[in-house]
C-alpha cells in the first residue's frame, strides 16, 4: 500500500488552487503508478467522470491515506 507524503498532498493542493484539476488528478495517478490513467486525464477527448470514478477506486485500494488525498481533488 502507498502512503502519500505531506509534500505530495501539498503539490496536489497547489494544482487545485490554481484551477488545474486535470493536472492535480494526473499527478495523483502518476504517484499511484497509474501512468496510463494520468495520460488520459491530460487528454482533451476523454470522459473525465469515468476517469474520476476509476481513480477513486484505485486510490481506495492503493493509498492508505486516500481520504486526505481525495479532499484536495
């Protein structure tokens, strides 16, 4: 199981603060080792709702402090 560091969570929050949700989510996926999902978040032609659902399912399984991470997404 992965635990995101405080630094990683701060980085996610910074992207969200400047209204770059897709980058915040792509970065989160990258940190979980889900590179294909990260690339999909950066693509303009994908269904973001479906990607969000996928990311949440994977995050709950892989990240021990997912609740802390998810509140910044």
